[in-house]
């Protein structure tokens, strides 16, 4: 197993590398400062089995942009769009490889359209809620890169099929906090696991 972490911002890449070193994981995890828009110049196609991505949540002009440059670049599409992140993931994945990402709930339809555009078939998805009664805030999604033969044989879902496929692949919501504001057991296990 070999893990790679790509980060555009120099300070964040340095923090990630320091964390890897402090945890004695240098032989397992490599951190590379990299602009995903240039991925094809640096990494060969189909070189990863799994890609996990946390693309910026907001297009420019939407949402409140942070006055802190580092945060603004991470949360808004200053340096990388959702589509560029998905396109980069598709480039890196081997056929049968999986792309997992998190995005704001409001952009879920855009996520599904973008995945389909790049030949990534929806496998499963999950809404994230801060509390059980709260509206969803985030959208977790996993898609599979089909090989050419299976994509042609199965076909990506059409607009008419998308609702049926989406319902079939839905997991129960991930609720973060109980009524007292404490992590629920599933989330506590993720953070403390």
C-alpha cells in the first residue's frame, strides 16, 4: 500500500508532511505539492486504485468567502473547480477504481452530472447532517471508473434513470451530533478509530 497526498498550498503541504513524519508514516505516505489542473503532466493515467477528494465547496461568487487566504482557497473555487477535481480523479483512476468525495449538499445534482460526464458511475452516496432534525449540509459520494467494455455494455444512467439509480445507491444519513452536541458513536469511531 502506498498513499499520496496532493496539496496546492505550500503551508498546508508542509503541515501534512510534518504530520506524516511525526506519526512515523514516511514509508507509507508521500505528500506532494501539486496543482490538480496539471496532474496529467506529472502523474501517468490510470496509476491509482482509489482517489479521495475534498474539492472546494463553493464557486466564486457564492457563499461567504473567508478573509483568510488559506481558508478562502480551500473552500472556494479559487484554484480548482469541482469539475477539475473530478476530471483529475478520472485521469488518475484505473478502470474499476473508485473516486470518493465530499461536497456541499446544494451541489449534489452538479456532482452527479459531473461524475457521469467523466465516465464515473455512481456507486453510493450519503447525506451528512449536523443533527438528526437538521437539513443536510454535506454530500458524500463514491463512484467507480468503468472500463470501456463495461461502460458500453451497461451504459451510464440517463436522466430518466438517474432518480432510480440515486435512490438505490443511497445510504442512511450520517448524523454528526446528538441533542447535547456530542459526537454520535459512528462519528466518534471515525475520529477516534
